[in-house]
C-alpha cells in the first residue's frame, strides 16, 4: 500500500512538473501582453485627454475673441446712436428734415478704434525687469475725442479698472514667452511641461484673454496698395473698453486658494481687503513691485504662494 501511494505521488509529481513549465511561460507572456495593453490604453487616454484640453483651449480663445468682437460692435453702435441723438436734439422740433438727407455720420468720428479701444502691446517693464503685456489708453486720445465730438467716449473704464488690469498683467510677466499670438507675440512658445503633453496651458490667464480679445487695426489698410509707406506702417492691436471692465469684474469674483494664488486671485484678495477702493491704486502699485520677484510660471499660468502674498499685503496695508 505504501508502495502504491509512493507510485501515485511520483506520477502526480511528474505530471505537475511536466505542466508547470509551459504554464509559467504562458503566464509570463500573458503578463507581458497585459502590461502592453495597459500601456497602450494609458497612452490612448493621455492622447484623448490632451486633444480634449486642446479643444477646450481653442474654444475658450474663440469665445473670447467672438465676445470681444461683439462688445466692439455693440459699443460702436451705441456711440453712433448717441451721435444721432445729439444731432436730432440740435435740430428744430417743428421742422425736422428727413434723416436720410441731413444726418450723415462721419465714419472717422464713430470709428471704434479711435474712440473706445485701448492699445495692446508688449514691451519692457522697468518695474518688473521683464517684458510683459500692456493695455494702454493714450492720454491724447480722450482729449482728441472730446474736442472733435460732443458725445463722450462710450463705456470708458474707471481708473481703478486700468490699474487693476495692469496689476494682473504685470504679475503674469513670467508667462510672456508662453502665450502665442500671431501679431502681438509671434515669437512665443509653449512651456516645456505643456509641450510634453501637447497643450497651450495658459488659456485661462488674463494675458491670454487680452490677446484673444485684441483686434487688428492696421493703419496700412487705409493706404493704397501701391503706396511705398504701406510696408512701414505698424500693425496695431486694440481691445474694447468693455472687455477691460469685464476682465476686472470677473477677477473680483474669483475664489481664493490656501496654497497658491493666480495674479487675478491676488487682485481679488486685495479688493476684498479694500472694499472701499479709496487706496486701491497705491496699494496695487506697491504690491506690484514687491511681488515682481516671487511670481513664477507653473506651466498653466503664473502663481504666487498664498502665504508670501499675504505677508506682502499685510506689510503694504500697515504703511
């Protein structure tokens, strides 16, 4: 009996020894195939995610541009309407000539580019010690508009709005070379981290919104094609006043983070600390100088450590 058990044990051992080898081989091959399948699935997922983000970024930029065009057209029509109202009010109430005969609005007087838009440009900022995006309202523009027309500029932003937008754009200077624009920033390139995953990465920054909203007003378009000066005329890019107010208003509504803040969130924090706004401009100017060296681009935009920002804000408010 013992011998029989021994024979059975040897037979089972031989069978198991005979089958283990191939099974192990099959198991290793199956695991390798499984790992390859997982890798390919992850790769497809990353590619789909990158394509989805690219689509979202492109849609954001398109909507910002379309919204700016709509705002510009709305402002232009509002100004033309104001011009017509002023003209009609100056006419006699008893004898009013047909509108088609007497009312002629000079396109140059109602040109939105000359009256209700601000220049967008990139140049060196001595305070930030770097190039950055500027939105500038020419000082002579308002006086010229006032002298040539009895109708004031439509939807001109408040001074605080200009300072607020300039504060945000100044703190976003680390992203200056990462936000592309064919006319304003043709030499920009994507951040290294964004290049790897295939996205732009800065679609939600204020700088990107400004560049997307900018509209070309090339002065060369008014020159004959054969004019020799046409090639020397610089293309100008401008943003409607309405977009300035809109960007600042949106920034004020942002929620704050305990760890990091974007420049727009930093402005929101300042606005909440100074709800009256009486000393907003000097505070933003002092903060801009202090934060110039502590902001950095994380790949998706500029960030500031919340703790560092609060320290600087407290020091400025105490002075």
